[in-house]
């Protein structure tokens, strides 16, 4: 798995709360790892990351770790991401627009203990 996709998954796990306690819970990465992600969800994640990178490789450049992280935050409108100052304004604006075009992708823990999206 490439650095962009790994960073995307790490961001998804720490930014998603397990609401099992009914009060907000803990970030998923406190109790779950990559192996808990259901295979069909992992396939969707990998494909989205591949498509995003292919369509935006000139703007991403060599900063794959940060771009994977920011793709997740931006597409899910977490209030941080491509537009918050780490990227040149024109690049950040293009990458933010491309992220929003993918729509939100939220994770949740299924009754079987696997993570779905």
C-alpha cells in the first residue's frame, strides 16, 4: 500500500469516533487497526485514493503523506485539510475542490466488530 493511502487510513481511524458508549466514544485507532477494516471498505478506500492521486498528481508532488491525510479531512469537511495553509493557496483550492467532488466517506463499526464505510 502506498504512503498516500496509508496516511489516509491513519487519518480516518484517528478522526472517527467509536460511539459505542453512546457519548462519543474514543477514536477508532484507540481500539482498532487496519486489519479491522472490512475488505469491501478497504477496496473502496484504496480505489478512491488511487483515483484522487491520478487526477491530482501534479499538485500533490512528493508530499504523499500530507496529501493522503488532507484528502480524508477535506472530503469529510473536518475543518482542516488542503485549504488550511499547508499548501499554496491555488494548489490547496484545487485539491480541496477535487476532494469535495468525491463526497464524504464516513467509517462506522458494524455489529460484527469490523469497520465499514
